[in-house]
């Protein structure tokens, strides 16, 4: 994960430490998940219907 992706993930979690912790743990436990897509999915949840 790049620094830019980390910043975008923090923005998507709106700075909430628990949300960021959960999102980071999700990505860490699923190395094949694309970080950019995951961040986009949690930023716009209605777009995909669910987070993989």
C-alpha cells in the first residue's frame, strides 16, 4: 500500500480510528484485495452494494 493509498483510506474512514483500524485489518488479511477499489467501495457504499 502506498502512502497515497493510506491517505485516501484515512479520508474514506473520515479520520475515525476504529474505522481505519478495521479497514486496515481487512486489507491486511486479504492481500489480493485491491486497495484502491476497496477505498472507493467504502467511500461510496451504494455504488457496489457491499464491500468484498
